[in-house]
């Protein structure tokens, strides 16, 4: 893919492809502004503590303050992004998160690399290098992200899904096989179930090709977990298959089917 996009399809280690909403350069700059303010507060406190060195050697005090700013600015990002799973104070406020570009677990080395290169992205002033990189790169990556193979995504607030409305009036042929639906509930993890629900909720936001690919991958994943008889799956599209699975996982067996 060579065109710019605000949505990125990522394949998880379980071969499930899911869409991620990329953070825009503007949102990233606003989050960085909050983080910059936090860093300046810490640096001010450190500068006040180093004020005694100015009485001995003003040059030494200035050098320590510059070095302290560099160390604090790097450690701020490394420590918070590692322990808060890709987030800093600014990113938390704007619901942003750093993650591996291929959907893998974010590694400590990636966090270190992207933060060590932050001073380069800030050149010459006001994040000009990093900002231009984000503007022209299709995945909104700055130089630190490119070197660390990371992306920054936005996670919009999602309210509790209304499954009765989402699945209302849909006939579920899987419920004709209660012994298999019981096994399905036992074998599917909470993470796998969550991916299926989010796919159904966001299906209208996807382009047709991406939508077909996404539900094909998720449906194949659930087929690998458990096979239903042919009479229960005949005529079902991949999206209908996933819908039936979500209905089994999240709704009470007492919910009546409507043909």
C-alpha cells in the first residue's frame, strides 16, 4: 500500500486481521505538548536543586541542566511508555497508544529506540523533522517510529455494545447444536471474543474489500477452533458466521431466535 490512510490493517500472531485507527499528526502534537509541559515541570524542579552548583561554577551548572533535560526527556517517554503499555500522560489524555507496527507485543528495545531518536525528530525547532515525517508518511510515523518499527494509534471511547440491537431479529443456526455452542464458549478467549465484537461494531467504517478480508480472517479463526455441521453453516457469509459466534458468546441461551 502506497497511499496515505488513517486506518491500518494489522495481522495478529493468531492471523486475525483487525483495523487500527492511526493517530493524526495534529493529535500527536497536542499530546506531545502536554508531555512537554510535564517534562518542563520536572526539569524546573531539577534546575532548582542544581542551583547550588551555580555558586561553585556557573558553566558546570548550565552543563548539568542541559544534560538533565536530555536525560529526563528520554526517561520520561521510556518509563511511561513501558509501564503504561505505550502511553504517556499526554497520550492517555488524547487516548493514544504506541504499539508495534505489526501488532506484536511492544518490546522494551522499541520504546528505548523511539525515545532516543526524539531529539532528532525535534530538529531544528518544534518537532519540524518529526512533524514532516508524520505528514508525508502513509502511517503517520516519525523517524523514531520508523527506526523502532512502531506506530501510534488512537483508541476512541467505545460504549458498551447494545448486542440486542446489534443482533436483533437474526436467526442463529448454531443454537440448534447446544453441545457445540457450549464447547465454543469454553474454547474462545476473552480477547478473541472482543476482536469479533469490535469487528461487528466497526464494520460500516471499513471499505468493502477490507471488510470482506477482515471477517474472512476472523471466521476462519473460529472455524479452526470449532467446526459446526454443514447444515448449520450452509449459505452463511463470513460476516454472518462471526455474528452467530458473537451471539453465542455474549447472549443468554434464553434469547429467542427470530427467523
